[in-house]
C-alpha cells in the first residue's frame, strides 16, 4: 500500500511544492499515490497519474488519519473506489479535485471540486523535465489551476520558488497557481498559409494562425507580414519567403514568429492569331499574332508559327491552320 508515500499512524509528513505521480499498486491495495494513517500536510502539491489495482481505494490519496490540504491538484488518478481521494479531508481551500467521489471535506473557499459525472481536467502536461532537479507536470494554457491558488501560504510556507527551485518564481502573475508548478507564458505555434496564386495583376497576401499548446486553441493577437523582407503586398509572379510576427493579446502566450512560402505563378496569356485571305501571287504569306495579358495589355515575347504542321510559310493557294 502507498505507492508513492506511506505515512504510518505515528508519522507526520509535510509535502510542499511536491509532485506525486505515476505510482501504481496491485489488487486490493490502497493509496496509489499516498496512504496516510498519521498526520499529513499538503501545500501546493500535484498528485496526478497514480493508480490502484482491482478493489483498490484512493488512487491519489487514501486517508485514514488527518490531512490538511491547500493549493493542491488531486486529479487524473484511478481506483475502483475514490479514484482521486478516499476518506475524510480537511480542505484549507483552493484545491483542484478532479473527482471527489469517495471523500468528504472538500468545498472550502476556492476549491474546484469535480465528480464522477463531471470530473475536472487540470490540463497538465506530461511528467517530464521542465527545468530544475526533478520532473514536473506543467499546466498548459487554459488550465483551471492557473492563478487559482491562495497567496496566504506564500512565501512563508511555499518559499519563493516552485518545485523546480531557484530561477522559477512561486508567483508570476500576481496569484499563486494551484499545484507544485507555477505557470509562465509559452510561445504559440504560428502557422502560415496561402496560395499558390496565379498572377492576375492584383496583390496576394498570406494568412496566419497562432495555435496554442493543446494544438487546437486559437490564440488571440495581431500579425505583421513581410514578403522577402518587405511589407509590400506581392503582385508579380515569384516565390516569396513570408515572415510573420505575432503579437499576443493573451497573457498566457508570448509573442512568436512563423515563416512560410507564398507563390504567385505566371499567368497564361491569351494569344490572338490573325492572317488574311490572300490571292495567290507566288509569294509566301504569313500570319501574325499578339499575346495579351490578364489586363489586356500586350505581352512581350517571341512567336513561332506552324502552318498545317510545317514551319514553312505557305505560298500556294489553299487553307492553312
């Protein structure tokens, strides 16, 4: 029992700015992340991705002692009974509980409490190296944990930094986040599209979209385009390197840059062929041609003529194509 931490009846455990993740137990075992029989204090912790086996209780935490919890994420765990939490808890507020089924004590000020029917997704990234000496789950933009904590514990309990330590402030946007990791703005992906176009004498522009960290959300902001280093909208047939500068209006995203290609292909002119009806006089007679562009102005170039499949100008009476 107790896949990540087992606190005995005589034990006192305090976890601050800590992650308990990816622990697993076999059948009939309790407390996939934490099994507590003693006294447990949790402040700004992230307890996600833990599980128990068949007939297990408390995928995140099984409690049969005393637990005081504040600013903690308890979500995304799994168990047959009490998937995230099981037992009686004392919430000091501002906790995110994905599915509180199997527990009591949540619902204090600032608590975000989900159920089996309507669980709360904390919107976290994978457990990975996000800086610092230990792996963490970083909230992605739009996470309900961002700016949803209680600053009362900062900095006397939490200290000045999040789980990652020096260089990673515990408060970035004025209000502490729920969980062990403090979110900082991330860069969106700027996707550039447009074309190919056929030359028609008009200007053609590229399009751009800023996509958020989830690969689906459109990030609000403005775009500035340059084509081969110029802000002038391209008209002539050519291939242009497009550089797009994105200015974000969403604080959870930084400004960003994207690049792409815009192609304007040459248009096919209209070739008008004229000749005449000549009377045989023993001399060769030729047709004439003019090429007109999309704006009906003549297009410069050279013409090659064939008459009934031959390049020889016709002399004899008859029809020629």
